[in-house]
């Protein structure tokens, strides 16, 4: 619910600045409410199942998985609705931001990713945490994923491709948390190194090319 509320606040704030039509606002509001309601029903089902069946039972698992699936479907529907309504407002502006940086060179892309990998290994060695390929600070997977996503964004200058690349990078980073290989701080440091170093290197290549 906390994640859903944060997402709802972000969308509602964006709506105020983008000045959507009353109909579009109503559709977005209904989408947000449907996700929140689905999450509340999911919580209610989980509470009832835990009350009736404290131990493991296959039917209890089906009930919980189905309720969670309903939340996922509602969230997907809200995401589609949000994209269809907000894309015409957000995408052109995001495209202008990407165009400001210009297209990155192939050599700059390769060099930036290699530098990110080197920095990750150096930082892990300096902090004495994890191994080059597992655990420790920063998250190497998050760093490389966001390095690639940043490079793709600047190479294509296409808002949709950029957002999809960043979404994949977020999922890679989130998987490190789900697998309990990294903490949130380690992932965030990796994200900052990956995106920040890549952006800096590509800008330098653009300036001195």
C-alpha cells in the first residue's frame, strides 16, 4: 500500500503540472482507486486465509496467489491507462531532454561501461565487501544495468525505448533486493555509479569528439 500511495501521489502531482483534461483526470483517478481497492481486498483475503489456515495448505496458497494476481492485473491496467493518457504530455518533453545530450558515440558507450565495471571492482576491493561478481557495495548488477540503460537512452533519444531500458534496469536492481544479495543502500550506490559515470563519460566524449 505504501508503494501504491507513493505512485498515486507522483501521478497526481504530475497531473497538476501537465494540466490534463477533466475526463483524463477522472480516468486516472479511477485507475488509481482500482489498484488501491484491489490491494485492500488482497490484504483482507490474506488475513482471512491466515486466520482459517495458520499452517501451509495448497488451497490457502491458491487463494493468496489469486488475490495477489488481481492486484497485478489492476496495476497493469492502471499502467496502461496512465501511459495512454500521460504519454502525449510526458514523452515530447522527455524527448527534448534526451535531445539536449545528443547521441553518444559507440566508443564512448563501450568505454563508459568498462569504466563502470572497473569502478565497481575497485570500490568493492576498497571496502572489503563481497566479491567482484557477488554481494558487497556497490551492486555491480545495478551499476551495469543503469550504465547500459543510460547509454541506450542517449544513443536512441527515443523516450519510449529509454523508459523501457530504464524499467529493465530497475527490475534487475530490484531482483538483487528480492534475492537478498544486496541492501537498498548498495543498490542505490550502484545505480548512481552506473548512471552517473556513464552520463559523465558520454558527455566528455561529446565535448572532445
